[in-house]
C-alpha cells in the first residue's frame, strides 16, 4: 500500500543540534548562542517538484523546501520552482511567498535541477525581494550564477534604471562553491553537505538538515551510496531518488534497453537498492522523489519492492505535498 500525504503533529519542544565537521570553503553564518525552541509543526517538508527530465506537466522539475520556524530553505531549482512555491503559498505556506525565497542549495548542476535557477534569481526580485539570493552548491555553482546574471543584464538594466524603478539588490546572488562538510548554519538550522555518486559528475552532493531535534537527509541524484546511509543514521526523514522496473527511456529512443539500464545503474538507485539503503540507514520515514517508473511498472510495484527490505513509512512524493517528519 502506498502511503501518500503525511502531516503528523507532535507536542514537543526541541532545540537546534549543531553538527561538528571539518572546515569548508565558505564561512558558517550566524553562530548564535542560546538556540530558541522550535514548535515541532514548524519543521515541514514541501515537495515543490518531484519530476525528472521528462516534461510531465503534473510533475515539475526537482525542487523541495525545508521550512523551519516559518523560513524556507530550498534544495534544487528545477523547472517551475517559483510558481510551485507560490502554489504552496496560496495553500497557506507563508514561508514560500516569492519575496521570501532567498536561500537555496544545489545538489548538482544537471539541467533538470537548475533550469529554474534564473527564475529563482529574478522572479522573487521582480516581486520585490530586496535581499540577494544566497546560493550553495558544488563547484561550478558560482560560475553558473554569474553567467545567468550576464545573460539577463539587459533585463536587469531596464528594470533598475527604467520606469519600473526596481531595487538594485534583490537580483544579486551570493554564490558559494562548497565541498562536503558544514556549509551553512543559522539560529534554526545547520546544513551539512556530503558527496554522492551520480554518473559522470565529479562532485554531486546530498544534504543533511538539522532543525531542532529533527534531521532530514536529501540524497540528490545518486547511485547507491554508503555516504547516504552514514548521513541519515536514524534520521527522521530520508528523501531519496529512485527508479523501478526495466525498460527503455521514452525520451531517448536512440538508446537500447541495455544502454539505458546501464546508465540508470550507474547514476540512480533502484527500488530494491533503496529498500536496503533505507533499512541500513534506519530512516524513520522514506520519501520518494525524482522517481521513475520504467515500462509498465506502477507505483505500487515500486513500493512493494522497497518494502522487501525496509519496513518504515514510504511516501511516494507528489508535487506540493506537505510532510511533517
């Protein structure tokens, strides 16, 4: 049986847990003393886009938000990210109104995870965001942001110097190329990056968020990786990509089944492999995103395969699901 939307309310108070880790290439921000308590229902996961490169109008590009104490921290920026965030805002998630979107973490630079980056840089600014976007990701992130701003320089010039009278700060990007370790910390969250294995990418990252007593791990795109198991280690929610079944990719008809399955095995995680990973990681909840069903495989088939090894709650993520770990 597929477990869909989960929103469990628990009465508890918990405090930010800081993670010890080696120094990284960017400074940790706001190392505040005396962490405030965070109501448990103020830690939520919002799946903005659960799709793949296949242009499915029901599943936008990969992106999600970790909302802590009414502040949204985005992970990845797939197609439609700002419109999906606004959809969540219209459903009551105040943290996801466009001007408030000012921090994001990229797992890797594949186009399906970054096509929404110009949108995330510019649209909230057009909607009167005044803060620069803080952006963290693997090597190449800063160069990508710089090139996007260069590509839109005429738009920025017209909006700031023309009759629109746009502000001169909200379009800017404070981009950081990061390596594994603590990459960000404020009074509510600590974010630790860890390396995963994704095909030919030299650096692809997953992230662990610590918020109060809650821990949330996002795998990013990866083949089976021990680093995911280590990062979770009993985490409250493991958000992981997955594919199920065997068959061709309808979007790449030039590739044989054998060629496509070779790619899947080297770049992604099968349902059977994910069941083992989630069990080893002792994840308290498994959330599937960026999921792919090959041939005539159904979501129920995918979940049954995972459950051969993992007995915890399994959520097949859908766009705009709100989940409380």
